[in-house]
C-alpha cells in the first residue's frame, strides 16, 4: 500500500494511492496514519479494503508527511563510502547516529526555508524507514519485521551550523523545514529489497545526486538492529539512512542553496518530492 496524508498543515486527512494512482480518502476508516495504524495487524486490515469503494479525492491537494505523531526522527551519517570521501571524513566503523528535530518535519513539496544566518544549506536524498512495532535489542535477522514501510526523505543540512559551530551535528540538521518526508509511506510488503533502490536529486533541473541503496555501508536491517541497542524504537519513529555522493559541500567549488532554487528528488518506488527554496521568515 501507498499511504498518504493530505490537506492543509495540521489538518491532514488519511488516504491511500490506489492501483491506478488515484488518491482515495481513508478518513471514514481510520482517524489518521500514526503509531496506532502502523502495526502489522492494523495494516493487514487496511489491505482488505476494497479501494475502488473508497471516496476519490478531487483535485491535487497538498500532501503532508505520511506519518502523524513521529516520536523520534533519527538519522544515520556518512552511510555511503563515496559520500564520506567527498565530505573528507573516514568511513565509520559503526553507524553514526544523530537526531533531527521533529519540528523540522514537513510535507514533501512544502518550501524549504533558509534559516537565519545560513551560509551553507545543503541537500541529501535519503531512504527513510518507518517503524511499525516496538523494537528493543532486535537482531539483524529479525529487524525488517519491525518496519512498517519506507519513504523518501530530504535531509536538509546547514553545513556551517553542523560542522563549524562546535558540538554535535544536530544544530545543523533540525532547522524548520529541514525534514521533508513523503509523499507516501510504502508498506514493506511492496518493497522486496530495501537494498536495491535507486535514488536521485536534481538542483534546478540538473542531476547532482544519483545512487542506489545497495552501496550503503550499513544496510537497513543493520541500522534498525543497531539503533535498537541504544534506544527503544516506537511505532511512528522515522530513521533516515544516509545519502549517496553529490551533495553541495562536496562540489568543487562547493554549491549551497539560495533563494529561488528548486530541488526535485526521488527514491525508487517511493514517489517524488519538489521543494522551492525560500528566505527565512518568522
């Protein structure tokens, strides 16, 4: 299934994308797409629905983050060897874990706002993993069974805040609008192998990132198992798993986002995002 939340910010309704690509309303069936709707049993009930009997949604409404009530937004750094090289950093021996503020989460096509004082705002197309079942000290063998599904993420990053201002990476990762997620949550039964997904990102129509999840240093199962050793993963938590090469700070000379830029990105099978870059405003 391709689950979606649509409508104005803070007023999103649950929906799904049917086999013909049409948006169907789920609000008469479930209240939202959040932690309570992400377990295997709840998703199984949704799969039994006759989608052609669900109301079709007219027009092209705004699409929000496909998961409501995200408790933790966890990120994995330098998870592609070639990206680590372009960043001038060593390949990590263990996954690098940091947090993105949940307040940065937004819809996949909402504008990206340059934070106040930004000099080096950058892009990162990534595979997102949505947890469906409480996971604590899970084995790598069993880890994928705790996943509800997958989504595309743009891990927007302010590099000066992240790298040059001291402390942890978090301050350059959690600015408002720095977490576009979606458009869909694609349930894990539709993704045969999360380590075989192509991904790309265009800046103003020019391809700058192109990669595949098969080149991850630590695959999805390893990441879920690893993170569960340090914190309990709860339904609705999102893990974004790292980016392939082609980010702005790795270019020669470096290229960073400016007002009016347009980002377009996709992960295979998970839909496309498009964001206009806008200046800071309160």
